[in-house]
């Protein structure tokens, strides 16, 4: 078989002697327990050295070959072996051995690279199981789940019994770590992104395996209102989202800082006050002119004695002028304020959330699953 990994064993089936007409026999199996999913324990270096030494001698003694899924009778060719020559198998086996050695040294990234090269040489389900082991160790459950589905595409036949049982255990484990997300969209020109990465161009119907937890879908298109969906996917379940956008022209709303009548009332009031002040100033000018005409009539040549002049008319004219000046200044200031308010209150085009200007402002409780528990969040839109 192919193996190294939270591994049940690294083993092989050898070819029987020629003349039997079919493959027979099975190489002795080496069982290696990595306990990758359990809390680490303090290693016993002496024991590790003995295990490695025994493994090295056994691997050297065994001519490890890839299992083809059991005995092959006659000319039966399995799908995973069709078109694969002996040189390719030998190359795959060499890369597999290299990956096994790296896996035993806990070099999971290096082992993954070797297994992937082996898979490129020979697309065998057992090699995929080895890749699953590495991906689990590297905490990449989504990739591990997709790879495991491909490894089990032909059922148990291409795998040894213990490897098949192990693959089923991985499937159960990964089912709690991943979920499915279905996205449908029918509007041409819309691009949908998942967690910042382009998912698909519409129209389309897409199903993706994703890690359990919160995810974000964003739909964008020129001339359309961008829409965002926050989706929580639970392990072993699936979520469905229908992405629909609305045209900007359909959802645009002209908003003002204050009711539109307020700046106009302030401006109008300022102009009215300034007008009253102007009228009072004209009356003050008229009173002052009457006072000057009386002086000219009563004292054409000589200065008039105080008793002969009605000084009250002049005092009233001065007072009216001062009041008029204050009123005009106040009115002008109010009119200026009204103009400023008109500028500040100019219309602004806004696009309400989800494209619905009547959407209620609600408080939402969100639960996001996490390994070993969940995160509860409270969000509000105002």
C-alpha cells in the first residue's frame, strides 16, 4: 500500500513469481502509529531510534510497490493503473519512499510535496490517502476533504483494508470540520467572490467545500449595487445563497442633513429681518431730513437758539438709525447662515444596505462555529 502518516502502516504487496498468471502474495506489513490527532507526549528518543532503525531495515528489505487493489486476474486493468507503465510506477514508488521518510521526521510540508509528485507520476487512490494524512497534519481540512473524496472514488478495492478503514475515519473527522456552500446567481456580468477570492462569474451555480465557520460572499458588477452576504457554515452541513443585485438607479436615494425647509426658513427670515431694518433706516433718514428742513426754515442765516429748535426729531432719527443698523446686520447674518445651511444640506446620493431604503434597522445575533466551540456575536445596523 501507500502509506506513512497518522499512519496505520507503510506496506506493500510484492509481485509473485512468474508463471502463476496473476499477482499473488502480500508483503509483510509494518504498522506505524503516529498519533497525530492526540496531544503530543514527551518523546522517548531511545525508542524512536530503535523504531527508525527497524523501519529502515524493513523498508530496505521489502521491495515496496503500490497496491493495485488486490489480485488481478487475467488481463483485468483497473482504472487507476490503466496506461501507467513500470517506469512511472518505479518513479512514483521512489517519490513515495521519500515522502514516507519525511513524514516520519514530521516534515509534513516536505512529505506533501513528495506525495504530490508521486501522484503526478501515478494517479493512485492510495497516494491520495497519504496526501490526506499530510493535509490533516497541516490543518488544511478543506483540501484534505476534497482529496479524500477522490481517494474513495473507487471504494475499497484499490486500498488495503486498514487503509480503507483509516480513510473512512478521516471522512468522519473531516465531516465535522468542513461544510458545503452553494451559490447561485442568474444576472450576467456579476462577479461573486468568496472570502476575498473570485468564486465565479454569473450566471452560474457553484458548490464549494469550505471550512466550518463564518464566510463572506460579495457580488459586484458595474452599474449595480454591491451586495455582501455573511454566511456561517457548520461542520457537516451546507448553506445556500442566491446572489441577486439591484441597479444603482433603482436604489439610489437623495439624502439631506436636515429637512429641506429649514435652510430656506433661515434664509427667508434673514432677508425679512434685513428688509425691516432697511425700512427703519429709511424712516430714520426721513426724520433726519425733516429736522434739517426745520433748521433751514427757522434759521436761514443765523444759528438758532436751542429754544427755537425741536431737538427731539433729531434724537429720534439717530436712535432709529442705530436700531436699523443692528437689525440689518442681524438679518444679513441670518441670511448668510441660511445660505451656508443650504450648501451643507445639499442632496447626497446614498445607497441603502441591501438596496432597500425601507429595510428595518435590526439587531442580529450571530453564532460562528469554531473547533471546540463557537463564537457568539451581536451586530446592529442603524
